[in-house]
């Protein structure tokens, strides 16, 4: 299994931008065009979102994932939703569980931020993504977003458990150097 260090870097970080460009090229291959979903980079700023990049042991950016707060102002969405965006793993690093680790990281961080449910839009031309989300407990929901009328669009959701993520008190999460998220071990008496 490939080691991966997940760092919260922000949407404008050069590694994030490079991986976003790569995933957009992947969309062209699979769907014939880039993802035109409106994105405001500030939507990924804490406390209403985050943008993360996963780095391999050599410091190479190999994976990305993000979430942004969404509310019930649009069909298919509910107050407290966290929408997953820009999940991507470079081809050379696929099949090693990196996307699953990134997904679980995003879920924990959204839960820590008080979000109630993860939602996402993917497509039929991404069978590996559909398999990952199904294995992680995501279920179909009413379509939302600009592709809701597209036959290839698939919208999924997963409720987040109430309370601290993974049994770690919310105050045990510290911002580490270089934007890394460090989970401090809670002391017991």
C-alpha cells in the first residue's frame, strides 16, 4: 500500500491546480468536455469547506479531494450537506486505496465542521468511482447541480454520524505545519 500524507492546501495551491487540470482532462476523455460546475475557490475555505492534496513518500502530489458546504436552497440538497468535489488520483497511483483514504478524510473533516451529510455528483463513465462510493455506503439521491438532467449523471449521498469523528474529540484536531492536519491522541487519565 502506498503511503500518503494528506494536507489541507487550499484551492489555489499549485499542486491542487495541477491535479484539477488533470481531472478536467480525464473528464474530456470520459465525457467529451470538462466539468462546467460553477466553482468559487473561497467555497473551500474553512470553516465551510476544504481542499486537500495527498502526497506520496517522495513528496509527489498523487491525490486530491475537497468538500464545500451546501444547504437546501437547491433541489436534491439539504441543510448541513457537504458536497464532495475534485476527487482524483493520478493514474500511476490508482488501485492502492488512496481515493478511499481521501474520501474518509473528507468525511471526518466535514463531520468535525458540523456537516450532516456528504453528497456528490459523479457519472456513469466513472465505474471505479461508483464502486468506491457504493462500498463506502453512498446511496442514490435526487439529482442536483447543473448535470441533474443528464442521463450520465449520478448523485449520491451518505449521512455522517453525529458526534466527534472516529471517537476523537473535535478539539484534538490541530493545524500542523504546512497546512497538514494532525490528529492529536487524546490523553486518558
